[in-house]
């Protein structure tokens, strides 16, 4: 699988996860108006991306659909 397809699929997974968190948040609180759903969804997307990148970079979870690369001899994997 080439890098472009891997990045696209990984982003799609992150967007779907953020959408799921948005729906869960709305189901629990019942207070997300239609006009604010995009904002709440964007916040969850940012949190999902940051959390996944941090977890992968620190080695707490395996890299999802990416390749690990050691940069300049450091021990932390970086997704290309």
C-alpha cells in the first residue's frame, strides 16, 4: 500500500472516530445544537489526531497504517 493511500485511510479512520465521539457526546448530554455540531466534531477530531499521534510516537500503541522510521537516531517512531 503506498503512502498516499495509507495517509488517506488513516485520516478517514480518525474522522470516523471523531464523529463517533461527537454522537456519543450528543447522546449523553443531548445538548449539541445542529449549529454547533461542526465545532464539536472539529474539537473531537483534533483530540483524536493529537492523542493517536502522541500514543504512536511514544510507542504506547502500534502505528496504524503507517511506516515507522527512526529519525536522527532517536528512539521515537515517526509516521511517514
